[in-house]
C-alpha cells in the first residue's frame, strides 16, 4: 500500500511540474509579437517536452504545406543557419509525404 501511495505522489509531482512548465511557457508566449520568434519558441519547447531530435512547423496554404520553421539537432549541428534553406519549401497535401498525408486526413495519424 505504501508503494502505491509513493507512485501516486510521484505522478502528482510530475503532473504538477509539467503543468507549471506549460503555464510558464504560456505566459512567455503571450509576450511574443513576432510570429517567427513565436513559432521558434513553440517548436523548441515542444521538442524539449517530447525529447525530439527535430521538428517542423508547417502552415497549410492553398492545398500545400509550407515550412515555416524547422529545427534538428543532428542535421544542423555544424551550421544552424542551414535550417533556413528549408523555410518556405512546400509539400503537397497528399500521400507523397508523411506530413502531407497527415494534413489530408480528417483524424490524427498514429
């Protein structure tokens, strides 16, 4: 019984820490007026939260996905400015890419 209480307490502490981080991030985000800085911050924090090596923010426009922000710890390790080569690139919303496929689906893709 004591072990179960410890696990429950640990989960509660973890949940509280996560919620605290989300509230703090929400407060920081509300102060950002530049969309590019905002997307960069959101992507960076989402990657930190999930432990992702990289991530991309797409904007759906006129039946296409346009890359608005991209980050990758391995790909851009030597030259972080290389990420700007991808900004503005487009993908079709169709089955030719995972992102395009997911964007075209009415439900979440797993």
